[in-house]
C-alpha cells in the first residue's frame, strides 16, 4: 500500500487505511473498501475492531493488504469478526450481529447432531466446535458490554487466538532463538544464533545487566536476516536517540525496514541530509516519537527522495551490470521470458524503484548490483538476489508482499540446471 505521509494514509486500489498517530499510546485506525464499506475502526479508548467478512474477492484482497500493514506497524485488532456484513462504523451493532450469526451456527450444528443415524465421530467434532463457538460468544459479549469505549481489552478475540497465530512466525522464546515454521521450539542455525547474540547485546543496561523483560518481549517476526547491532547503533546516533533506551531499541529491531533506513542515511552536510532534517522536523520524528508508524514515515521519506533523484543522478555514459549466465538464460524459456524484465543498468534499477514505489533504486542497491547482486521483475514483482543467487528480497508495489504462488511458479519453471542454488522460501 502506498504511504501518503502528508495525509497519514495508506492507499491501494479502492482501498484506504487512515492512521492518526498523534497519540502514540492511543492511535486511531480506520480502513475503507471502495470508500464506503468500513471494515476497520478504533473505539474511543484504542480498541481495534476488524471485520474480516469475505464480502467480495476484491474486498478480501483489501482486508488482507490492510491486515498485513497494521501487523507490520505493530497494531493488533482486539476483535476480529467473520460473519457479519455490518461495517464497523458502529462496533456495538457489528459485534451484536456477529454474536447472532455464531448462535445461528450453533443451532445448525445441534440440528445436525440430532439428525438420526449421524456418525458418532462427526458429532463429537460438532460438539467440540459448539464449545469453541460458545467461548467465542462469551468473549465477544464480554468485550461489547465491559470494554467497548470503556477500557483497553487485554486479549485478541478471533477464530484463532494470537497465541495460535504466532506459531507460524519466528519468535524468541526465553533465551533461545527459535524458528516456528517447522517446530515452535526448534533452535535455528548458527547464523541466526550469531545474530541473536549480537542483537541481545543492545539490551544491556549501563551496569552491564541484561534488560530481560524488554528483551523477552521482542517480536522477531519482522526482523531482517541481515540486521546487526551496527545498523541499530548507526540509526540511534544519527537520530540522536538514547543509547540505553531499550524500548526504542526494541522498536528499531521490530521495524521490518530498519536495515534499509540505516543504509540510506545521508552523509552529514550533504543536500540529502539537509532535506531529511527538514522532513524530520516537519513530521515531528524525534526521540520522543519513535514508533513503528513514524519509522515507516522515515522510510517513505528516504524512498521518495531516492526515487525523485534518479533523473538527476543518471550518468552521461550508460553503465551495464554483469549478469550471470544463469539469469541471462532465463530469457530462453518463453513461459518465463514473457513475464520477465531483467535489470541491466543503474538507470533501469532506479526506474524500477520509482515505478514500484520502494527502495530498490537507492544507492545501496545500485552499488550492490555493481558488486554482483542481481535484480529483475517477474509478473510485476521485484526479485533481489545475492551473488550466490540466493533470494534476499522480493516485493511488489509499495513494499507489498509477493504472493507465494508467484515465487513458487517462477522457481518451478526454471530448468534444473538453472535452479537458483540456495533459494530460501523465507525471504528477508
């Protein structure tokens, strides 16, 4: 979703997410599909209500885009609805309709249980579903009557609990770095463990003791695989952030694009530095307002600057990247070639960044492609590979996710001798 920073708005095709972050402790979020169906809202005390009813295929896409964005910004809906078409402009009414719909599902299940000659095993399954629905109804009524517009709800009500949802995301549990895609408690490889030890050092107090509580609360689901303590310290120094403020450290680590911000920070006294300082003052981004949302603003400011400079910085003599034979050979497969655009020059890379609305056109990426990294566009999504042809990043417009079927399709169609050597399904 495109970030319109002057309007505090994210926009997609017929989809709008508004973020009022004037009070970081009580943000206000609203989202609309086709400008009229409001499926995300915030009550007066900061409870977020999200209607995930599958209204249409397009609206479902809008909801998925918004859900991804708000999770990236660190917001968690207190209530997620699935069974009412009622927009959440009136949360009380929407929740009441959700309760009625769930009660209707229970009635239907009871009728099926009482139907003669139904299978015993199936009825046991139905009774378990009824029990879960009753718990869900109880939670919804409790939220509606005791928390809505009164006080912040401490949990997340949905068909899945957040504790269940987090199982397919990487987290730190206690003092071990774990990876949750295969096994929730599987200790990851040595490279991950080295990163864990490196970032853990940022949570030491002035007396050398670890700030255990803040460290354990760290959500690593969005941490870049290449992020190091050096990136965090560089950003803290540039923004004049307190070295031992571990809440700020936690926010910087949890923001998905911290490493990109660090790489794009300008040299002191440069034209870009002067521009950036004016923007930081304009949007009141300082040590007291470091939130995931304001970091996203900073990232957008840097992207916009880089993409607006590509004409000014275009060299008089065109430079061409040396693409490896494996990548050049992809053009020989008609099924791939018709959707594939190779990026062969800094100018082409900057055009890609401007067209896609992300930071691939920045100086860091230009320099990396000169050193053997590779970038190309496949079906409207940008792919970025390191010299060993390992996939490092893949993004759509405005840093949207690349659908898994697109990446799977691409690598499935590549002939065996051209298969990228260490393709990692979990990209940065």
